C-alpha cells in the first residue's frame, strides 16, 4: 500500500490546494515586486560586469603580474606567487582565460558580499543569545537545502542572469563566515574581556580592539570556507546564465567531453588553492602582527 493511501482523499485534496495557494502567492509576489528587487541589486550587477570587463580588457601579462603581486602581498611567499603566475599562464595557454576571468569576477564579488553581510551578522549573533537562536535555524536551512531548490524562487524573482547566479552563490557560501565569526568572538577568553573592562574599555573598544583581533583565525577560516563553497557553486550557477568555468564543465557533462571537463575542473581547483592559501597566509600574518602590537 502506498504511503499516501493511508490518508483520506480530503487530506490529500487540502494538501494540493495548499501547494497551489503557495505557488499562486509566490507568483503574485514575483510579479508585484520582481522589478523592485531587480533594481535593488542592479548596482551590484553593474559592479560585477565592470570588474569582469576590466579584467578582460587588461592585457594578460599585466593581469598575471597583478595576480602574482596580490598573492605575494597576501602570503609573503615567493613560491606561492610563482605558483599563481604559473597557474594563470597554463590557464591562458589552454584557452580558458576569458572563462577564468568571469569566474574570478563573480567569486570576488560574492566573497565581498558574504564578508560585508556575514561578519556583521556573526557579530550580532555573538552579542545576543536570542539572535543566535533565531539565525542558527536559518543558517541550517541554507546549508542543508539542495541548491537546486533555492534556485527556483531566485529564478522566479529575477529570471536568468548574473545577479540570480550571484545571489545563489552567496546563499550557499555565507553560512560558514557567519558561524565562524560568531564562534570566534564567543571563544575569546573571559579574563581578557574582564581586563579590558578594568581598563575602562567601552563596548565598541572591546569589540574592535580585543574580540575581533583575537577572533581573526576563526574569521579567516570562515572566509576560506566561503571562498571554497562559492567556487563549488560555479558549475551550478552556470545553469542559470552565469558565465565562467562552469559553462564548459556543464557542456562537458552534457556531451561527455572528458578532456574539456577535466581541464576546466582543474582550473577551478587551481583557483580554489590560490584563494585558500593566500587568505590563510594573510590571516596568519595579520594575527602575528596583532599579537606583536599587543606585546609591545
């Protein structure tokens, strides 16, 4: 006997009506507010398009030099900088330059959005148990719900294009930085906070001069995880019109092109390693600098 046969016909009819009501309400909401929501995100889209065009218009030797310098500045490792330069040279040699620049653009913007929203949200959670109790279930849903499921309302609201793809990436990638910012601030030693109180530090001073500097390892771990999860969404985002390395990977899956999928997949892996190593080393260096400054 089927599971639904256990329920009376009336209950199933009510369930169907509920589903139809939800669908109709969301369609009505989309028609009424879709243009306004799209206008709200339009500056973000213009910034992302501008960044992508800038990277594509800049001669590739200059872009590779910039990436190498950024890698060295973040990590202070000449080997990581040389590895970054070599990776982008290989990417360009195999004809993946344009897709890679599009991917770097959307990942950079998505990471900035996640940092700008996630860190303040994590700070709010750390300062209020009620806020933590309210936000944690939302983060649980964002992390566990299949990505294809939340693509449906995003597409219904905004259609297909860069902004829906960016929002999908942000929804998937923001929970780690929120959680780890909250965790890092809550793990700050209470004795340190008591010492700050004894010196007459205000709440703002304790947050910016004590808690956030001591929580930096956790915060940068959250940034790392956000970048990794954003890169993991590149292929799925390509299904809703986002250009980048995900498009040839999706084409390779559809047509069983092993070499095409493998090369573009390895390019995504190279980007992930570069972003991860540079952000990790920068976080460690910043933490050492803070500790040295407090030690003086």
